[in-house]
C-alpha cells in the first residue's frame, strides 16, 4: 500500500431507501478518509443521522430492497469496492481486510451455534489461518475427513487464542458455550475475537459499548485500543458520545441528517469548532463542577424527515446562526484551515 494514499476513502457517497411512503435520502454525498496503520476516525452525530448506514454502505451490506447506493465511490487500498461483486466482497473484503463490530452482539451472534464454531467459521471462510495458507470453506468440505479434522483443529486452536487475547477467562470452556450463556461484555469480546480472526487492516466499530454498563464499557474500549496497537489496525468508530471519540480517535467527522458538516483532527474539534451544529453538540456535554440548578444546553428543534429534507443546509431550521442563503443553497464542503473542513454557508 502507498503510504501517501488513504487506506479508505469515501467520496460523494449517497445511499437511499425506496419505501412505500417515499425515498429516504439517508446519505447525501458523504466524504471520509482514513490514512493507514493506527489511524482512527470517529464518526459522531445524533441517532438516525446515518452513521450506521455509512458503515453498511462501505461493506455493501445495505439491505436490497429497499436500500440502494445511488452515487459515490468507496476506495480501499486502491480498489473501488462499489464496483466489486458480492462474491469478492464476501471472500476478500468482509472479515478478512475490513471487519465490523456491530451494536448489539446478541443479534449478531447465531443463538443456536456454539461460540467456537462461530469463530472457526470466520477463519475457514477466508484462505488464511494465523498467516498460513489453508483451503476456504468451499474446498474444505470436499477434502478427506482426516485433512478436515487437521484444519479444523488448527482453526479451533487459533479461535481459543483469540478468546484468550480478548481477556475471556477460561477460553476453552467459554468456547463451548452458546451466546445466551454469556454476559453482554463477554459477547462483545467474542465479537471482537471474530473481527480479529483474519488480521484485518480496518476495524469498523458501530457503537460497540451501547448496551454495556460503564465499567464494562471502559474495559471494552481499553481492549480495542490495546489490540489495535498490537496488530496495527486502523479504526472507524461510530458513536454519539464525544467522550469516546476523545479517548479513541485522532480524526473526527461530525454528521448531521445524512451529511458531514465538519471534519478535522481531535484537538481542533474541541478547541476550535466551526460548524454551529458541532458547537451545539459540545455545549450539550455536562460539565463537572458547574453551578447547581443550571439546565443543560440543548439544540432546539428535531432531526428532519429525510424523505422531505430541508432545502439548502439540512441544519438551517435549527441553526441560531442561519442567514438568508442557508435555506436556499446547499453548502459546499470546503477546507478553511489545514485539514479542517466544514460545510456551512457562513464560510463561503
């Protein structure tokens, strides 16, 4: 890979859902970049703004129908993934070079298959186990029984090593259990084990701590951070929590109603936010040591209907700094300082 070129580049990505009530314009021209090893990008915004749809679009996991990627490019290691067929995505990209940790592990894990079998399936589906060339599942089924047993034994050994690596106590015993027999934190560790099974270059974590209590959240985040450093994995972290972004990422993209409104490094976002929506998000963070009885700041209004989004800037109906042009023209995504991009008519 050319170190001067981004590992992942999302360009003008638009994804729509064609429903009976109208076309939901979930993504409207998304632009993102992740440069390479150990780079980390946080995608932050309100619930329903399109963060998860962005991740699913990158991996071509949008349910069809009703969803469809209508425009854009997704470049990964110099390849446009949107031009690849389903077989290529399944064999060469998903799980092997790009892995994803989903929001709710209980719905992501198969409830009637043991943990060990779910991890070994992820390993056997791709042609590498622990760096050694091995047959994929399609060839595995056609092999003699003795060869199959040998390969399966190697895959199980690797799976238990992964469970141990993620801090699960007594991994050999836990590997024989079913998902419902594990706690939420342990299920999330299993999801991380599956995600790391084939040494991916990019890890997409979609709200990885949503359903966990605060103590377990801290453990899972610390684990992801440690494993990223150990294996040199880049990260796309999707969350609505700016505190997680500050702990895990060096770049931040702020998303609103299917658009990226601000994109910069972590320090610039917290010290010099530009877009009115970003400023509003930062003001909503509770402060320790503040005066009692002071109400939390809020952003007025509601997230817009994406079937009939506002004209011009999608944020302008809620914006305290809006001008006459904001409801008429869509703001361009421009660079106002080195590496600091914003989509706001004030800065044109």
